[in-house]
C-alpha cells in the first residue's frame, strides 16, 4: 500500500495516468462538441416556453416538468414503450439467443443462416411497413381477405380468429411489438454469437472431460461467460425498443387514438404539432433520465450475477 | 443405427427446422422487395402470381439513373468508410483505456458516455445546426462525418469495453514484458483479439451511416454531397410513390450493406478460436 | 499502420473540399415537393435562358425533415432566398415577426394589383394576414401560392353501378342508403387516411360548417360556446352513425393516407375522402380507374357544407436575402399563366393562376369547380389550440372504434379546452 501512495508523488506515475487519459481524449473531444453542448442547450430549452421560431424564449422554470408529471398521455406512452420493450426482451432475445446457440455449433449452412437472419435489420422501414400492413390488412375484396394473415386464418379453418389487427386497441400494440421484435432480433443474434465465439473452447472441453451434460455446460460455462454480453444486448434492446417510432408511423400513422403512442411520438407531437419545443425538451430529458435509471438498475443486477 | 445416432439426427433435424422457419420469415420480405422491383406501378399491387409474368429488369437501371445514384453512391461509400474507421479507432482507444488502464475519473467518463446513449435529444438539430454553422461545417463532408462519428461513439465504446473486459490478458502481459508500449498493445494485441466485436461495430455503424438521412438533409445543401438515401427520396413523393422504382432503389441500397456483413461475418465466426492467437504471435513486431 | 493513417489523411482531404462558394447572381430555393423537382428544373432552365439568372431548386424531403431544416436554418440565420413554411398560421406569424419573411403586399398591389388579381383569392388568403389578426402581424401578403388544392370525396363509378347506384349521393341520407346498397354487394363504403389527424379534423370540420356555420365554430374556438353544445355532439354523431351503418372501411382509424389511397386506387372501396393531389396518385397506380369527385354529402342542416381548400404550396421570400428583388421577380414569373399551365400539366395539380384553369384535364376541373365552397384553417380569424384539436381528433377515432360515445368525447374535449384556458390565465397573471 505504501508503495502505491509514494508512487502518487512520482512524476513517472503521473505521466502514466496522463497517457492513459490521452486514450479517451479523441472520444471526449468529439463528444463534448456534438453531444454535451447540444445537451445543455436542450436542458436550458426545457425550462422555456418556445415555439421553435420566435426570437424570444419565455423562461418558465420547471413548469414544463410539472405539466409533464400530470400528462396522462405521456405516462401511458411510456407504458406502451415498456410493453414493446418487455416483448422484445423476452421474445426477441430468446429467439436471438436460441439462434446464436444453434449457429455457434458446427452445423451445416451456418453462413447462410447468418446472412439471412441479418436481413430484417438491413431492410428499410418503408419495406417493413408496407409488407406488414399487407399482412395485417383487415379489408376484403370480392369476398376474400386482402390481408395475408386473415386470408390464411380463414382458409385454414379458423375464421373466428379473423381480426381487425391494427385498429383494435387490444391487438394493435402487440402487433407492433411483434413486428419490432422480428425486425430487431438479428442484432441480438450477431452480438450474442460474437460473444459465444469469444468464449475459450478449452472451457467446453474441460467441462466435457469432467462429464458435464450439455444443459449443465450451458448453465455453468456459457451463461456465466455471457453475462456481460447479455447485459449489453439487454441494454441495446431496451434502448432500441423504448425509442421505436418510425415503424409505428409507417404501420398506423399518427396512431390509433392513444393506444399506440410511445414517448418519441409524443415528443414529435410536441415539436411539430403543438410547436412546444420547451415541452418536447422536457419530455426528452425526463425520458432520458428514466432510461439511465433503468440501466443503472440493470448494471447492479448484472454485477450481482457476475459475483455469484 | 444405434440409439445415439437416431437421437443426433432427430436433434439436427429439429434444429434445422427451427432455423429454416425463422429464415423463411426473413427471406420473404427480400423476395417481395425484389419481386416488386421487377414489376410496374400498375401491376405491383394487382398481380398476385409468385413470379410476375413480365419482369422489368430495366427498373434497376431506371432507378439508378433517376435516383442519381452514381454520385450519391460514392458519397455514401466515402461517409461510411470514414465514419466507420473513425469510430473503430476512437472508440477502441477509449474502450481499451476504460477496460485496461487506470486514470482518475475513469468511471465518471465511462458512465457519461453510457448515459448519453440513453438520453435522446429532441430538437437538438437546432443547437447542432447553429453550432455547425458557427464552425463553418454546415454543407461540408467533414462536418457530417464528425457528427456521424459522434452518433455511433457511445454505443461502440460500451460494446468494445464489454468485450475487452472479457478477453484473456495473458497475451498482453507477455507483450508488455517484451517492452511493448501501451499504444502498441492496443494496436497489435487488443485490436486483433477483439475482431468479432469490431466486426459487430463495423456492421452496426455501417448500417447506421448507410441508412442515415435526416442529419444529412439537415447539414448538407449541395446535391453533390448527399448520401444514397437522398436518391431514394425521389421515388417517394409527398403523396405519390413509385413503388417498383422505390423497391429497385431499396434493393440497390441494401446490397452493399449485406456485402459488408458477408465480409465481416467470417471475423465473427472465427472468434478467438482457429489459431487467431497463434498467428498473432508470429506476426507481431512491436515498435 | 502508416498505410492506415495515410488513408485517413486522404479521406480528410477529400472531406475538406466540400464547400462551394455562392454565386451572387443566382437564387436558391429550398422546397419539399419531390414530385415537382423535374418540372421545377425545367422551369429554372427556361428562366436562365430568358433572364440569365440561375435558379437552384434544392429538394429536401420528406416534408417533416424539410421543416426541421428550415427551423434550424432560421435559427442560424442562413435561410435560402426562397423557401416554404409548412406549418400552422401561428408559426408563419412567428417567422414574419422574427423578420425572416419579406412583406410582398407592395409587389402584389403594384400596377393596379395585376399580380394579386391573377391568383385565386382563396389561395392568397392563406398567405395573408388581415387587419387586426390575433397574432398582431402587420397586415399584408407574405407568401406566393404556386398551386391550389382542396379535399373532397371521390367515388368509384364501377363499384357504385355494381350496387345499382347511378348517381352519386347528394345528401347524407342518400349516402347512408348507398352505403346499405354497397354493403349488400359486399363492397366497403368509405376509406380515408384517418390514421392521420388532419384528415379526421378536415372531415369533421366540413360537417361542423354544415351543422352550425362558421360563426359558431369560431365562437367555440374563442371559448364562448362549449364543445358539449348539441351542435358539436351532432358533428361527433356523424362518425357514430357512419360506424353503426357500417359505412367505414375496416381499419380506417389506423390507416396512413397512402394506404387509404392504395385501397381506393385498387378499387377495393367505393368512396374516398382525399385531396386533389390524389389525381396524380391514382393515375400512377391505376390509370384505368373510373372515378368522380363530389362534395361530402351534406346533412339537411341550414348552413352550407364547406370543404378545406386553398393554397397547396406557397413560397416565401427571405427578408434578408441579397437577391430579394430577383427572387420576387422569379416568383412573379412562375405564377404567370404560361408557367402555371406547364406546372399543372406536368404535375397534375391545380394551378394558382386563375387564367391557367382553362386547359385542365376533366377530373381536375371537377376539383377546381368546388373552389368556391372552400375554407381553410389558415384563413380563419382564430384557430383551435393544438391540444384541443388533438383531443378532438383522437376522440373521433375512439368513437369509430366504439370506445366512447359522442357525448363522452364532447365532454372530454371541453375539459381539455377549459384546462387550456386556465393555464393561459395562469401564464398571463404570473
């Protein structure tokens, strides 16, 4: 211990720390100019009432935040985003993990699968919106269902399941969540696969020599090794799902009453429909703080899991 | 055939059935996209046949010309390469430092990046534009590239740090004893080892830059500086949409990203295995 | 490693040479009209031949991104010489008051107002601030309309015939009867992009004019008449009736307009509620579509039904532009008859110049015929606050999906309205 404390006064030691710091200087520089500066501007704006154009901005203090606390639609939109996120976290990530595990082993057509699973993320939202509005279309023409899903349900003897998928509040959001999960699982897939590939193969061999079954290997070797990567994937899933909106716009327009509102569409409404930039910024800041809190909690959980 | 073999065949069939069914749902849209790209605006929603009667291969050529893809394509390649190289270098430097090196305030800086990823900045285009204008970076390639580097930075740092944390340190320790500098360790040892993670970052950011449109529209004025997505806008008017040409354009736009992915894929598959570590040892010459 | 850094250096050098100097003898126009870029380019070329002045039409689409760009450029004081504002009248007022937009009144009224008289008054009204306007903008004309548009109902001739209907319905009751006939032959009745607020708002507004007249609507906006008034409930009731009679296409509440347009163009639905730009859209998707234009069928109330219409797109001149006069001269030229005929033929839009109307295709003349029945939020003395509008439009959606009754919605909207007034009072007293 004393050796270390004496080192603090050592010029070489200080130089060493400074060198270490230099590694992050490029990142910090770019970040300060293009993120921190706008951030403070946005935070400042959230304390004002401003329509985006006026030369003067009226200072209103925390009034925007006060109003936000009582904005029922806003909290509902957060719940909707949380719902989409929960579906994505379970459905999308379970699928991604299963696929990644399958592709981690020596199987045929591995390269083919890897390419194919990455198609949905590459596809433009325009295509995704068009295709899914066709699949979920509830209309009829000449006595036949236009929508692929309804058509298929009717043909396969399940006409009672034919449904108005996107204009029923009970199914609109789940449909959006499923489409979103479908579009996003490719990301989880390649990240998890990259994580699996980085695990030392000798660990598996050693476990096998010890006579562990595949389930036990998964539980005792794979899963613990994967915790950090899973954490990243979970964080990214939350981030991507909480901020989904292009897909919603392309599937249901401005939305089905308030049943498909998410925070980002609410922010867009504040910005372009009600022209309240200050309020939009307050929404953005609040939303961000919530996300940061969620990720802090997640970090705690993952730390605990690592220790176990 | 013994019981063991039957079990294995069954298992592999089940795996493939599962993989194939998911694969089908992914292939369908791309098939639909290419199919639509080969039709005319009149037939695209009417013709129900799996393969349309007359295939309009000319659509791709028309889309390329009308969308003015020649210039835009080059711009997009330039932006994507520059941004991705920038991000890989800057974020891996930072992530390496966050993962392996010590300096005061390390955690604060790291959490600052992570938090930034979380907080969306609505309306940040106003301060950003004013700032860029003051720096004389509006309507320049450089300004746009810097902005895009910033966009992908936080996420890449988080991802890379996670992987660096997990990587075995023996090789680095050996190199350090051999007298390799910190920068050398980063470049010769850490970066090659983190190849799967870097591949993920390259794919992620390529896709991001390649599909980016809003910031480009905001910051760039000259047509000669615009990226590929600008060309696609030509086909989607405020009201009327030329679907076949749009689909042809989208197909053209999606192809290079799939190529990048194909190229990066092998680095993901290779992972740490297959002798990456050994070849590294032979190749490494420290400066 | 060296190779690597030299590559980056090359990229940086490449990146650096992006800036282009501005030519003092050229006009820069920022617009969002993807479908008109080609026609604009041709006109610009022609103008350069005639006058030697270069006009650069720079396209930024889609329109919401375009709007962001204009807002950002305004804050950085780098607006182009000519641009458009795609927002509410109050935002246009802010642009004017901030000194970003040139007052064109004098130009319009020069030489016995030749320019003013050549243009549809309704189109000009959208860009005009009247004496005593509530935004307190100096009265005058601040924008140049380059086309006009209106939103009406369209009917598919073949599908109506299939149901045995020979003439399009004139009254709301006839429309409901037609709906029954169509239902019998299995044809969905009415489609529209009611996943987009403004189209719902537009349809409701048409009937509000029909049921209570402009005076009472404006009185409501001023807060003198509550939304719980029987007349407003009647307006909301229209949607409940349409729902109960099965006159609305499945999924109408969650349809973006482009999907609604697809449905009508592909002859899946008998009626559509859409704007005059649809002529172009339908033509592209199904040139053989046989359809006609009609006013939304009025209920038997005492006031005339008014549809929304006015300037489709307008251009503003940057007040601080160094080539302001040249920009105005160019806008005069582009709204002259010859150019207007050209634009309307190339882009299938209604011209802003009245003299250019003579050479229109039949379906567009049908649209143009209704210009006298038009009104527009931008010409009203007062607009409803966006928050109340949103509650109103969302309320209509919830009526259509059967979540709420018209009475419930009227009450909720009124609550939002009163909340807004309370808040406004709080702000002014602070």
